[in-house]
């Protein structure tokens, strides 16, 4: 539905991906007049590929669990291999389900519309108008040259990594720098036909893997890179996921996926694919200023160790709605502060501490990561806790692996130990985010977090 002219809402959510649509649906379900603004056609919004996420996220957000075609599989056994294709361990309690994101996002759009969210799609953001520093309305260009102005108490930037609103609101821009190349992962995803089942069976036998299982390699390109191949149980299709940190001259996720497709001759044509960029820095310290908040990839709310932002974006959407809904003015300083505080106490502490580990991986070479894998730095429990979107706590297999690695390669062992020793202090620092509004205490807190993370804003 799209009308020209000027409209007034309680909340204007920019970006109809998974995070923005979850927020719009939850706001409208509480009776707030909500607009959802999308640059693409609604049916093209957000992630359109297959994503893994823990099933518990649906329960925590209050959204029915996926089923039917939306749910591709759940709890797939996953084998971690080193670079010589030697199996290091097998995870048999994988907490992830794989979801067809286009169907999940479409379902959220339907729920939002039923909750009376007003959708403005295929629009261009022409400008933001302010009262003082507070954004009060956005000007949108409609597909057939018309224009519309949306006024709101609160504007939610859920436009993805580029943060279209974040870059236009000076009070946000000041504390939320644009991402640098090393803070971005280029990822790709492909579903392929298996044209030669016998060939695929031979390869699986060689690996010692069953149909219906997943094979995973870490550090195949740079230190922060991954390659994963999942086979369905009938060997009709396989699903490839690749990712690599963005770097000058580095291979991107799509090139890596194509390499896999070419290397194994049993793969046939591509059924579907997707690619894109994922922010892998810690979430911004600043998540809200009067009138505007950041959500999802726009706030770098990603479990950076494996580039997962769907579950965290949905959980943050719930935190946002619950934090601001009680205030008289959804966009007041107190309301947006409550959101920021709640986020950093929980998800922020977890994502910040994961970012310490990610930061370390970014600096390692491919062979160093292989060495870590071979010496058991990632045991099953570390792997499964990461997939559950949990803080990477020290586990017995991590300690044992570190001892083995340190004996074989003392300098690398010391580096890993140093990175690991920062996890708990960073999580602790996030939890010290000031509860009461205090710009002075916020600056001290942000300085402490930045200091622990290496100093950058
Ligand atoms: C290949 C690949 C594989 C991935 N695999 C996983 C995975 O397995 N598990 C996982 O959890 N995560 C995964 N991710 C990351 C995940 O897809 C993202 O973290 C998640 O989709 C972010 O959701 P979002 O709603 O914040 O942003 P987006 O999905 O980017 O949605 C933002 C929306 O805002 C719209 N928009 C942009 N500019 C404007 C504007 N000016 N006005 C209005 N609208 C605008 C965009 O068109 C888009 O629809 C993967 C990413 C990639 C690229």
C-alpha cells in the first residue's frame, strides 16, 4: 500500500529484511502505528538464501517455528576437517536449523501486514529532516516519481550493513564509523544439483561422511575464512557456504564457492545462490540517539565468528520493542538508552567477546588456523557453543588444545592464549554499560570497551 503526501507514525522502520520486519511486526502487534520502508520490492527484501540459526531464537522472539518448505533441515551432523581432509571431530548436537530465508522473510512480511504495518516499498530515501539533532521525518521518492514524507517518534535503521540512516544522522555517525575492509566478510551460498550420485558417494566414502551430513574447513584462504558443503540425504542436492574476510586481492566468497563447484565433478547446475557482505566487527557502542536506533547488520549485530546475523537481529528486534514500548515517547533519550543498555548487557556482551576471537583470526594465516584446528583448539563443545550463539567460554577441550598447540608452536599458542584471555574482560566491560542516562559515563564506558578491543572506535 502506498500513498503520496505526508503520514504520521509512532515508528518508521527502514529496511524490510529479517531484523526490520521482526521489529515492525512486534511494534504493530503492541498497537503502535508502524511504517515499514523498503528500497527493493517487498518480495525481494532481505536475505534470500539459506541461513542457519538456532531454533530457540523463534521461541524467544515469539514467532512460530519454521516448518514445511521453510525448514530445510535441523541438527545436521557436521565434520570438521583440516586442510589435508583429515577429520578432526564430528558434531552430533548441532543446534542450528537451516531456513529458506525468502520464505521466512515473506512470512514475517505477512505477519507485519496482518498487524497493520503500512508498507512503502521500492522507494528511495531522499532525505532526513531534523528538529535540532533529532530526526523527525524522512522524505521518500516513490517508484513513479511521487514523493512521500513519513513523520515518526522513532526511526529504526535496519537497512543492513551500509546503515543508510546511520550515515545521515550526525549524532549516530559520530560514534559509528564506516566499516574498514578487514571488518567485512564476503560470503556466498549455493545450492547445487548433484548430477553424478555415484561420484558423490565415492567422495563421501573417501571422507568417511554419510549423505545428509556437512563437511567444514576453516582458514582455507585467509585466517578468517570458511568452506562448508552439506549433502542432502538423497544426494539430490548439496549446499555450499563460503566466506572470506574482505581484503585487497583476497578471494571473495563467490569465487571460493565456484572453486568448490568446479573441483568436484559430481556437481551439476546451480539451483539457487546468493552472495553478499557481512559486518564482522563488534556491534557499535552507540545504538541509539533521540529519534533513531540501529538494528541488525546496520548495528553490526552479527555473531562474527561465523557471520551469523539472522538470529541476533531478530533477538535484538524483540529487545528494542520491549525496551522502548513503555515510554511516553518511543524515541526519547531515555527510551533509546534503555534499548542500548539492554542490548549491551546481553547480546552485546556476547557479540563483543566473540569479536575478540574474530579479530585474532583475521590476523592469522591460513596455515596457522589449520594448525589450530589440527591441535584441537576447536573441539566439539567450542564448535557447538558457537553455533548456539553463546559467549565463547573456556572449555576443557579448548584448554587441552591450547596446551598441545603451545607445545608444538609456542608463539602461536601464546597469541591464541592472549586473544582468549580477552574474552571474559570484554564481556564484563559490556555489562558495565551505564543503566542511567549519563553521556559522561557513556564516554568512559565506550573508551574502556574500545581500549580492550584494540583502541578503534
Ligand atoms: C551468503 C551469506 C550467507 C549468510 N549465512 C548466514 C547464516 O547461515 N546464518 C546467519 O544468521 N546469517 C547469515 N548471513 C548473514 C545474514 O544474512 C544477515 O546478517 C542478515 O540477513 C541481516 O539482516 P538485516 O535485516 O539486518 O539486514 P538485511 O537482510 O541486509 O536487510 C536490509 C534491508 O534494507 C533494505 N534497504 C537498504 N537500504 C535501504 C533504504 N535506503 N531504504 C529502505 N530500505 C533499505 C535492503 O534492501 C534490505 O532489504 C549470511 C549472509 C550472506 C551474505
